[in-house]
């Protein structure tokens, strides 16, 4: 039995005049990837050195300018990896590496040792400040917590002075910030500020982790706004966010907190990290991009990002993970497919992206239109029509879309599976282009007099020769008259459509025809270089269906 009395609701922040709900994000924050630290720490099998190098190269390629590369004092492989990056000169000049350490002098010293020779680095020091950690883990009071932070900050400063060849930036995280009384979080951070003495030209970073996400994102945003308003030397501080996804709102929390004044965001590609993960930077960056903001990250080769992250973390990407999942540009529902097709048909290159059901252009992530629509038994006519038009050039008239989508629906209902473009094409061939014809044209002649056409032809009809002759307003009309007379069956042409297939000298004509006989309808499709041959053959395709049915019924 659930027992809700076991849990207490998150405490609201007393900030009645909050401003963040009215803010609009107008530029991307500074991104910092923690894939190689928080992400790596959370893996069942931590990354090997070659995987770390691969991940680091991807992060650089994607455009991160700040990358947390490890926790060198806590892990020898992390120490060795940091050394390798520095010794092998793998860090581009415009990228700053960051390393994490607890606020303990011995660990800080070892961390500095890992960074010897680095051109620039962010030294990230943390200690837990929350009520639970104070009371249950460290068994110390607020004074004790401030002392840990101040002693750590002092040691960070001292070690940096011993290594002036490196350009240092200091970062402090009051770990479990969201579980800390907000005025106490400010008190601890102010104590750190007093030690580091930042200036607007040489700011420090306060990173405010939602180490465990426990509240709705608006409360986090309130905490950030309150913090930004109340800390000392705000103009010398970069406020950074570090959200985890325990309630599934890590991205939303970071977004609202940027509205509340934060300038920097830490997270991972595709959201790997402790428990439910860190906030997914791909999602937040693409959310910004979809609002017309330059994301400052190059995510255009999403397939490569997914493949490297998967290889390095051994974790699959959910097919519905926003932006990166395999199915995010796939519409299974027929009405969605119809709407997408209509919007895509009207879309002009370079204009505003307003496509139903597709919040962004799949091509921006290196995905293609061909991947947008897949067809299954739920698809309806839109998906089938889209595939035939975009992959094979056949612009099916509406009546044929409806008819052929039933064929596809029948097949997919039996298989229970999605159907791929090539199978759709094969079925289209079987049904219309390459189906067995019981009637075919051997030879024909056309005479024109006083606006009327006379059509004389020799047909093969169930293996026998059949001569026909008819007169009408056009060739097809004359053919219909002649055939009706010869086989003594009454039918009429209900639908007719044609268009060019391809361009230039190789262009062919495709014709779609539907006949009606005693309330039933029969369709034919044919292609030919010659428009008359294409319409006569389409007619015979439809007539063949009708005649086979008549014979079967006889
Ligand atoms: O989630 C967290 O609190 C952290 C800190 C060490 C920044 O990862
Ligand atoms: Zn974290």
C-alpha cells in the first residue's frame, strides 16, 4: 500500500515578487559537459581511456568550451586521463577543462597535481550543505559546513598561487543545494566569495546543483532567483546550474532557472548520469534552437552523437528520447501523416518552419524527410502516398491513395509490422504495374476527322485475337466505345489522372485510370514514354481487373 504520509512536500520559497516567469531566454547559456565526470561515475562500467578520448573529441567537435573531464583525486583512471589530455596536448586553446574535487586539502592538492602544465582549467570544489547531509551524513552544524567550504576555498586559492603558469577559474558547488535552506546556501557561498575575492573580470562560478530533483521546476527557479538577488558581488559571479532528472524535469528546471538569472548550465549529452541522469544538454539546446535561438552547439550530426555516446556509455538511447531518438521524426498515425505531407508540400526552403507534428526540421539533425514517415496498419493513406511520391515520384490521385492504402493496411494487419518503402513499392508494382493483364494491345491506328477520333485495334484477349473499332471525342473515348461493343459489357471511366515522371529527355508519363461497372470500381496505372500509350495501357490495366472478375463470376 502506498503511504503518502511518508513524504513531505517541497517547501515554497518566500519570493512574492519573483520576476522569472516574465523572462524570455534570448541566448544560449554557457554549456559545460559533465559526461566525463558525473556521466562516467554513473556507468555500470566506467569508460576506458580510449572511450574517454573518443567522448572528449566528440564534446570538442560538438562545440563545448567547458568540459569537466574527471574527478582525479578520487580515481586513478581519471587522474591518468587528465594527465594524458595535458601531456598529449589534446585540449584545444578555446576549450577549458574542469575537474571536480571534494573540499578536503589533501584531495585538492592531488587534484592540482593532475592539472600541472594545463594552460587553463576550472577547479571545481564542492561540499554538501543540505539539512539531511548535515544532520545524517556529516553530523555537523552550519558552522562546520561553512568551515569545510572556507578551508577548501582557501586551499584551492593557495594551490593556484603555486601554479601561476595555469589560468585558473574557481568553481564552488554547495552540493544538494536544493535541499539546503536558501539563506544558508547564500551564507556558505558568500563565505567562499570572501576567500576567492572575484572581480567582474575574473569571476568565480557558483554551481547550484539539484543533486536530487525533489520539487517542481518553478521552486528551483525561485531558489535561483532568490540566490541571484541575495549573494554578494553578483557581478563577479557566474551562476551555474546542475540539474538531475529524478522527477523527469531536469531540462525544464534548467530552463526556468536560466529565466531566473543563471548564466551557465552543466549537463550531459542525451542525459546520462547518476540515477535518472543529468539534464540532457541536447534537449535544452534544441529547445532553444526551436525558438529561433542559436544553440552554440553543433548538433547537426545527431547519428554520430548517438553512436559515440552509446559506444562510450553502453547505454541505449530511448527511441522516443527528444530530438535524438530513432522515432522522433516518425509519424505512425494516418491523420498526422496526412497533415505532415500537406505542410511539407507547402513548405518553401528558407521560410519559417511551420509543419504540423514536426517541431523542428529533421534535416537540422542530419535526419532526412524519407525517414519522417513510416507506414503501419494505423497509417491511413497519407503515409503510403508520401512514400510513393517522395521515394518513387508517383503522385497518386486521392481515390487511388485510398484504394492502395487499403492494400497496405491488409498486409500490415496480417504481419502486425511496420512496412518499409521498398515493400510498398513492390506491392504497388504487383497490383498495378506488373499485374497479369488478360487484355493487351497488339496493334492500333487512330484516324481523326471533324474533331472525332476513330480507334481501330487488334487486342489479345485471353490469348485470342480481338479486333475492335470505336469512335469518340478522344482516343481513349473511342477505345472505350470499341471495347464495350466487342465484349458486350457496359462500363464507364470514372477517374483519370496523369503526370510526368522524371525530367528532361528521360521523362515518362504515368496515367491513373478508374473504371466503374455495376457499382464496382477497377483501377489501372501505366507508365510509358508516350502519353497515349501510357493512358491506353492504364485503361487496359483497369479493364483487365474488370474482365478477370467477370470471368471468375461466370
Ligand atoms: O549532482 C551534484 O550535486 C554534483 C555536484 C558534485 C556538482 O554532481
Ligand atoms: Zn551531479
